[in-house]
C-alpha cells in the first residue's frame, strides 16, 4: 500500500491530499529514508512523520483495505511516539479551546437585544 494512502487510512491525516502533500514535503520517513508518495509500506516498517510540530513514530502492523474507524486504528499500527510529545500534543489541542471566553468578542443575539434596548431606552431598568 502507498504511504500516503496508509497514513490517510489509519487517520493520521484528515484527507489523502494532506497526507500526500506532507510526504512530498519530505516530512515522512520510512525506516529512516525520506519517502515519496508512491513508496510502498509493508508490515514491520517504522514510519516517522511530522505533524503539528510533533514528530510521530509508528510501526506498521498490518495494511487496511480501506479507511478504518478510529476505534480500529490500533489494529494496524503501534504508536511509539514518546509520552511527553503526546502530552504536548494534548496541551496544544486544549490551548486552542481556551483562546476566547464564551460571550466575549462578537455579541450574541441576546447581547445585541440588550444593547439595543439599553441604547433606545436609557431610562428604563432591566
């Protein structure tokens, strides 16, 4: 199976095009050598790829026939990415959620109505 198709089918990348682009950039190595998108991958190969500023290391166990569900991914690979890098990845994901408090930024419909009521009737109490 092609390396770009394999990385897409085990859900390392969201689309096959993203997987192929990453391989073309030279961000994917198979057994230590830089791979091209059409490079074949076999069970037992070690694959290193860089995604979101983290270098992931996986070992190919088997080749899926098609894209597999998230629960079945571990049948086809073993993740050898160091634990501290996995923790760093979860911090990056969690940090994006806390960028803005709910309600700050653009006003919600309720906020807009309250602002309109206040600006049209400044003497009335809420």
